[in-house]
C-alpha cells in the first residue's frame, strides 16, 4: 500500500512539473512577447519596456520558469498587472467561492446519481428504469448555463425564492452563503448527475453479469442482497473514475456558471484576466486549477486502492 | 435486426437539425442581417414562428443559420480528434508496453489533467476569439478521447489469434493495424464519434456564450443565449428557443449514439464528460 | 427415497427449446454425472435445479428436493434453500469469487446467510471448512484475497463456500475443466471424499467421459436437451444401448491411424539452448528490472515428416516457445534454425513460408470481417508474386477440398461456420503456402470429442498426403498419444523428458511425467468391462 501511494505520489509530482512547463510555454507563444500582448496595440514603447523589466522578460526562459515555479512553491503567484494586488490574495478570496461551489455540486450530483443509478439497474428494462434513463438522456443534453438561466427565470424572477445572482459572502453566515450558492450548484450538478447515474447503472449491470454474482445467489443471497453486498463495491471502480473527472469539470465548469450568476469565483477571475490580458493572473489560476485536478486524480487513485485489494498488493 | 426506437427517434432529431442547416444555405424565412427595430421582441406568431429578437431579427432564421455553425464546429472538432487520436491509439497499441506507448498515453493523461474549458478559453483568448479557434480548442481535447478508446479497443485484439496469424504471415504492425485492427474498432469509434459530436455542440455553445466562439455577424446558438440573458425576465422565449435547439441536437446525437451502440455491439463502452 | 428427483423437466427460452422431458434422480451419497457435448443442456439442467435460470426461461415438469417441489417455491424459500440445502460449484474459479472480499468473509457469508450466530463463530466455522478442503489456516488465513491464490486453491474456496452449511445436495458444473490435470485429480478426490463424509448427493456436470467413468455412480447422457440414455455407471459402460452414447465413447477413445514415419531424414527445425525471458513489473520503485525465465535453455530437433508432441501444464512455457519458433519473439540466448535459416522476428518473409501454425480457439483465429477466401490467402503475403485471378481461386478450392470443405465456401463469412469447420479453415490457411512444418497449438482443445476425433483424423491424413512434419502442442495427454511419433514433456520452462511417444507413455522415466500420466483420468477398457460383467452374469 505504501509503495503504491509513493508511486502515485511520484506520478503526481511529475505531472505537475510537466503541466507547469506546458502552461509556461503556452504563455510564451503569445503573439509578440507577453509584455506587448498584455498592453495591447496602442502601447507606448517605453511602457512596454517598463513592463518587460517588471516581468523580468530580459532574463532567460529557464530563469523565469524557475522563478515562477519557485514563487508558487512558496505561495507567491506574483502581482497582478491590472489590479496591482498580489495574485495569491486574489485567488485566496475567490477560491472560497469556487471550491465550495464545486464540492456542493459534486455532493448534489452524487446524492442524486447513486440512488437513481442503483434504482434503474435493479429494475432493468422495467418502466422505472426507462423513466430514469429517459430523464438522464435529457439531463445529459441540457447545457448547464442555459439550465442556470431557466432556474433564474423560474426561482429568482418568478417565484423570488432565491436572488438572481451574486454571492453574499461567508461573513453573512453559512446558511445565507449556502443559499446563494444553491441555484448555481443545482445548475452544475443536474447535468453531471445524469452522466453519473448512467455510469452507475451500466457499471452495476456489468457487475450483475459477473460469475461471482451467480456464486452469491447460489449461496442464498437475494437479488437485492447480492447487488448491495457484492455488486455495489465492484461497480464503484468505474464510478470513482467519473467522479474524479467530474470534480475537475465542476471546478472549471463553474467558469461559465459563475458568469451567469455573477459569482466572484476563480472562473470569473480567469475570465476577467483574459479580457484584461493579465497573463500573470491567467497562468497562475490555470496552474492552480490544474494542480487541483491532478490532486483529485491522485486521491481517486488512492480510493481505488482502498476499494480494490488487488491494487494494494501490487506495486 | 430492426432499427431501435433510439436510432429512429435520434435519427429524426439529427436529420431535423441537419436539414435546417442545409436549407439555410439556400433560403431562410427572413434575412438575418436585416434589422427591423419596430418589430423587435415579438412573441412567436404566424409570421415569425419563433418570434423576433431585440433587433427585430427573425429567430427561426437565426436558429437555422446557427445550426450551421454548431454542426460545422463540432464536426471538424471530431475530425481533428479522430484524425490524430485514432492513429496515435493504433500506434500505441501496436507498440504496447514500449516507451512509445508510455509516452503517448502519459501525454493523453496530461491533456486530460487540464480543465478543458479553461484551456479552450485560454486558447481562444490568446489566439483571438472565433469559430476556427473554437474548433481547435475543442478538437485538441478530442484527441486523447479517441486515442485512449482506440488503444483500449485495439489491445485485446492484439491478443487474438487472428492477429498472431497475420504476424506469422509476415505482415508489419502498421499493416495489421490498418487491415485487421482498425475495421474491428470502427464500431467503437462511430459510437464515440456521435457522443463527441454532441459534446462538441455543447462546448461550442458554451464558448459562444462567453463570447469566445463564432463572432458577429455569424449567428450561433450560444451567443443568442448570451444576448437573451439580460432580457430573460420579459422575453423568455429568446432564451428558451436557442436552448431547445441545443437540446434537440444533443439529444438526437446521444440517442443515435446509444442506438448505434446497441445495434452494432452492445458491449461498447462510451466515455462521457 | 431419492434426494433429488427431476421429472419431465422441459425448459424453453423464447422460441428456443433448451430441455425436453429430462428425468433423473439422485440418492443421498450418490454421484450422478450428467454428460454430453456443448449444447446438450447439461449446464441449464444444473441451473434449473438451483432455480437460478434467466428471467425469460419457461419451465414445466417437476424438480423435487426430498418432498419439496422446487418449481412451486417462493423466491424467499428458494433463497433459504440455496447454499443451505443445495450448494453449487462453478466452472471458472478465476471469476467465481468476489475479487474485493477476503476468502474467509466469503465462506462465512454462506454460513451467516442461513444461521444466526456471532461473526467470530461463523469465522471459526469458515476456517474449519477451509482447512477441510485443503487450505489450512497457517498458510491460507481467512484474510487472504482471491487474487493471492492459484486456480486450484480458488476452486477449493468455492467448494468450501458450497459445502459450508453441509448441504444435502452439491451441484458441480464442470468443476475441473479450467484446471490443470494434476490439480483436477486432487479436486476430484476432494469432491469424492466430501460426498462420502457428508453423505451428500453430488450432481456433476462434465463433458469429460473419463472423469465421468472414474467418479460417477450413475451416468446421464444428454444430447440437444434430451436424456438419451442413463444408468448405473458400470452397467452403462458395458451395455450401451443408444447409438449416440456409443459414438460419444468411441470418439473419446478414438485412436488415430497414424501412417508410419519414414526414418533418417534431416532436421528441418533445430532448437538449440533456447532461452526466453520476460521482464516482470518492478516490485520496488528503483529496483533493477527482474526477469521471468519462461524458457530455460531448451534443445530439440524436428525432422522431415516427423510428428512431435509437446505436453505440459499451463505456465510451463509452451506458448512462449511456440511464439519463438514462429519467429514472433526474440530469444535471449541460444538459437532456432528452420530450414537452414535462423528464426527471429526480423527474419525474411520467404523464410517463414515453410512453417505455418494452427491456433487453439476457432472463434478468435479469424478476422470476423473477412470472407474465408481472404482469410485463407493471408499467408500469400509471404510470397513475392502471389497467385491471382483464376489461379488463386483454383488454389483456394484445392485447399478447401483438402480439408473436407467445399470450394464455394470461400465466399462465406466465418460466423457461418461451426467450431469444427472453423478449425478446418484454420488448417487450410496453414496449408495454402505448402509448408513442410505446421505448429498445432492446442488445435483441438476447444472442440467437442466427436469433432475432435474428426479433426485428428484429418491431421493424420494430411500428414500422409503432404509428408508434413508437425509440432503438436497440448495439455491433454490422451490426444497427443495417438497423433505423434515422439513426445517432449515440458515443466517450468524445461524439457524434462523426451522419447518415442509410446515408450514415454508405457515407461515414463521422469517423476513429473509419471505424475502427469497418473493424474490424467482414463476411460476403462470398455471391451474388458463388457466381458467381465457378462462372465459375472453367466451361470456358474
């Protein structure tokens, strides 16, 4: 188990190094150099030169890369050119919107998908299954930002149960903050839960065809007992993969939903910085998101090992 | 074997969207470049089936032309993904276990590690917004999907005796891949292709919604939604109709994909998300 | 009174009739073997007794366990019966256990399903049961996972699960088919002992007539869902009535009429000290790569027209050796020479022409998307100027006729053929370049006995007609015996014994060869059996 964890951790570190290299060089290939790109067409040569020296563009690529990575390791993401504030601070404010939103949505999605998937699998081919599958088919097809607009139209504009957008802040109390994240979380979660429910169902149906399920029935377990005791945990392996992928999608998918609800999250930050051509903020936020995604992949790998003894005893 | 309900229903929906897109090249009920301010924000009527927008343009006509954009972007993006991903997957499977396989698959993992939407936004931000860059941004993330799928489908085939027989007949790995492996993973690719196509339509709508897809005056469903957002309180049909257009095409493609899977080979797995 | 009584059982799935009027019974302590070829419905009979049939199955008739009618039981009552009164052992031990649960928990589950007791008590019973089936606690603690056990050990766990509640009836569906012959012998002995110890009835489903003759008190022979003949084992073996039963036993004892090999020819294949290593996955992060030596310095020759057998159990390295001989994988040491040319993955195409191969599985040997004509001509890739047009059609027709098929069948797809026909096509593909050496890699192992007998005859006939040499690789001793002149016995990557086939069988020298031969179940000599019973019945 320790060996497996170490191996996954090594792979995590390697992915981070490669990802940081990729991001660094993507930013490097912008038309012109980063300084003239950030200042736009009408910039004066001396302004560009000032920014060049501020960004340290005169140093070699390797030096700049090392400085950037070195800074991030110490929690220093540099200073935003547009806002003149440390990027770390800007991220620190916004991550407390994006991360709770993603987790909220993931929780909702899982809470809806698991029972729906299990229910559909246990009634394969019957009306209950068809109804769930029809609903998920529709859920997969709905663009989340459109769904968000419809939620606003119904629950904020017509029914006035929620506000149409904005985030009250955690200082207004946890219930109020959660309430203002509820519509965005539902908008993110429902389409994802449709995907997850389908995966859950088909993973369960696959497991139902396995020999050991017949063995379980031959021992005297009822269908339901066999499904719950032997089916579910075996089906969890593909489902975990999807949950991991969904977290990264939810984190980044928030980028558009945050636009719809005017939420001050990372998505909105990255979008604003792209419009403002503030590459320092862009590369830092992208790196942070990639870090979170890779971290989740790592955690999912550990979860596999917790579920599957075959992984624990291997390398 | 009879065509299933999924294929029929999905096929009809897809056909509807494709027909609308094709007809829009020749004819639309109204000229979408023509503004008609006096007739702005009309509710659906006999003259304007889906009503008019804030410039008085006919929404039905815009939906037809928008279908063109959606289909073209998604189709080319799938083309990029298949064109590069399938050969990479075949290559990796043919050299399974070698450093080459390792390199291709780790490269795929890396692309998967990037939040696709963020990178798509980054690409369009750096290269400038527009349909071509949207295609590129969506297409890149299709590459690892097809590479993984092709490799996963090809690996068990390489263990089959008929591949051994071909190797005994002295055929090269490349030739075996083309002659024996590719035709046997084709079903898999067709099914995943329809799913990626539908995801492409969703991604294009998302990018256009945040202003990074097709630029005016080219109509696109995503941007119609963005335009509608401020008016949703008093003209909900502006938001409703483009959304239903997206749902129709995505639903149609997904149903078609599921139906094709059941028809071609029920054991096929698709990757969503 | 009988323990299990199946009366007029008929079963259909949709329009397909699977079982027709099946009737037989089992007494306590009795072993009844249901046998037949694939499609006979024998496995479905077992599932019907367990009442674990697919939802779409429709049954009629009676299945009585003691005085209870199983077909009329509620699902709840059936669940209480399964695992408690009736236990079942399945064919595939590799997949019959849940990979995520430790073996102790899986055995204890059977116990706790049917009896209320503390967990520790159930585990103690599970430990006792595992010890009874040959998995003592000091070496196989309850915390072991299935993937840590071999196939034979897993099958013991499955048996422990099935008998944990000391059921009155045990059903074993091809319990040893997936196992090696030495393991099979041990598992069969275990089953026999358990039947005696627990006074269980055993319903044994198997296609292997030698196992049937060795194990069963009574035999039920099935064909296409019907019982064609049944009776006391000794009596049935001696006095078979139904032509199908006779044909079945004749086929499984089939001796191929192998033409005499001509002596004194030159070696066409020469394997010298061949060594083949596989890299193992690293066990430690930065440890040097370790290697598994699958083939450990093997040497042998095959001469022109000579028919050589190679036997060994799974994992002995015979498949690895096959791939090396075919020039698909490189050797780490030593050499292989075929027809004067060194064999290696980069050997010239022309050098491959004279060695061809027939694989085991008739279902995976062909690209399902190609027609037979195209499949057959694939080896022509090795020829500089392959025949075309009428000449090609002519050759395809000849080679199909050669293996007993029609030239017109070149136009069909492979799914239109049965397993036996497919194996003929595989042989035709191997013959098309007129090779002098063919490797038969378990070429008849997947076939039913009657089809197997026909294919073996075909192989013998072709070797005479074309003066073919072949290497016949098999795990099944009885098959190798009649189609080879010389025999190689392989164990752990080494050839432990070689010699004239008949000599090796009658006077095996190496202990491993002796074990193999003793473990293989053998049909008794039916003629002797018949004479004996007749003498017994004759008036003194």
